[in-house]
């Protein structure tokens, strides 16, 4: 029977949902194994649009480590899951170093694996579990999975699919890694490709409209990733593009039509429709209180609860800025009054912040009357009532106690 001290040290190095799920899986299914986490350097321990590995490790009581601590451990099993730093295998005493790469190797080594396949019109993509060697994503392949890319998939859609498939591949094969029962094979040279950080300048994204409709559509959806950037045409953020399959009779790149909802531009073969993104206008109006802009934007969006880059919904923004009229309109439209930001802060909590700044409690009381959840807790484990007590806002305790 193995003793705990004889078992290898399992280390999850990385970020985002795939690393968090892997840590939780190992913590649950391998409780007798020593376990540690190596978050990326930028991980401050707070959830964003993706969960924080550092925060999850602290919640689970898993030790945080460093590369320097790991290097001399001969019984280490190192699992890189979107880890952002370059790994130098020669510095490790262990040879059991593994990586989950978001592509079907040998294709798309390097970075931006949710963008380049769309730009190049790929119909399928994959995830690869491989050994780490001295190259960039060049180690022997242990396992792969593939899936289809749909014509409407954006870079964000593709990233989420990659993350989901990576989690499945990890759970399916991690036992082989731990017990050293896996096999591997060298990557072929044929069809290999690599992209560095210099392959895309996100500060200067240039869209080439002198292309086929398919190529134009691919460019727009390849840069559609709300948390990072959105494609822009004539100063408009573009929500979505699609091929109309109307034969083009204009010079490629010609703007054929502009309406309040969209642009239509000509491709080499067919026309392409670009839907205007009214979410920024909605969020701006919820901050400023501009009812005209608010109504115009609200009439042209579908998902009322979409979060901005900071994780704030329109209702959160309007609540924080105390615009009761807009809050009422959003609730009437079906906004989720309990949907928090990424850190668990609810619209009601933001309404409390508004009261602190302005002494206006209209939004706070309105949200309570609509049934806002008083038990919701943020990432600090605090509820609205906790904050009321902490901040000494005793005059607002009555509606909570009587609700």
C-alpha cells in the first residue's frame, strides 16, 4: 500500500476555467496526493470573466507554489493549463511535465488559437495533451480531441469550446499521467504552423475588405471577443456579421447600405451584413441617464443582461448611478435584478453604494420591492445586510427587516 509521502506531487499551473476545474478535480478524486497550484503572475486572486486559480486554491486550502520550489522535486507531475510563462524543462528534476494546448497539434502552435483558425476559415479545431519539451508546443502528443467550428462561431465562442473540450480531455487522461501509464508519439512536421504574439497587433487591427464575403465575415468574427476587443467598422463596434448570399455587383469593400441597425458591404462575390453594436450605447446611457440614447439602444439589443468588460450589466450601472427611471425600464424589460458582477456584487449592493454617495435611496428601495435577494453574498462573503451594518446605514435596515 502506498504511503502519502511516496506519492508524487501534483501541480496545476495556469489560469481560467480549465485550470480551476482541473484543480477541483484533482482535489476531489486524488485526496491522498499532495497538491499545489501555480497561478499565472497576473492572477490577483479575484474572479474576472474567468475564475481565478489563486482564489480557488485558497478556497480549497491548496498550497500556492513557485517554479523555484518545483524545480528540484523529482516526484513532480507538472500540469500546465494555459500557464502564461515559458517553461524550461531542463530546470526541472522531474520529466513528467505536461501541457494542454488549445489546438490540434502540430497546427497552431503558439498563441491566439481561438483567432487564427477562424481567420483561416478552418472547419474544425482541437485540443492536444502533450509532453513539454524545449520547443514551443512541440512535445510528444499523448491525446487529442477535435470538434467542428460553426460558420457563426466567434473567437469567444471558439475559446469557450476549446476550454470545455480541454476540461474533458484532462479528466479523461489525467489518471494515466499520474500513474505513468500513458503513451505518446512525435509530432509530424507536415501541416505544422506557429503564431507568435507579434502575429496580431491588437492596437492596430486592420480589416481587409477587398476579399470574398467569407473572408470578410471571418475577419469580423475572429476579433469578436467582448472581454478583450470587438471589431470596428466606421467607428461602430460590430456585434455580428453574416453573409447575405446576395450576389455582389459593387467593388469589394463598397458600403451599399447603412440603417440604424446595420451596414451592408460588398465582397468579391456576395454582400456581408454588419450588425451595429448598441450595447456600449446602452451602458453609456445607464451611466449618464440619457433617456433618449437609452431608449434607442434598448430597442436594438437582445440580451439585456450582457456584461461589459468590467462585468457590469446595464442594471448594475444604472443602479450605481441612481437612475431610477432607467432601472424601472430595465426591470420591465426582464433584467435579472439579482445577477451580480464577476465578484458577486449585486445590483442591490451597487444601489447601496449610490446611497452612500448621494443619500438617495430610491433605487435601493425599488429593488427591494422587486424582490432582490437579500441573502446573496459577494466574493468577500458579505450580504447587503452585512454592509448596511458595517457602513452604519441604519435608516435602510427597516425595509430589509420588514420585507
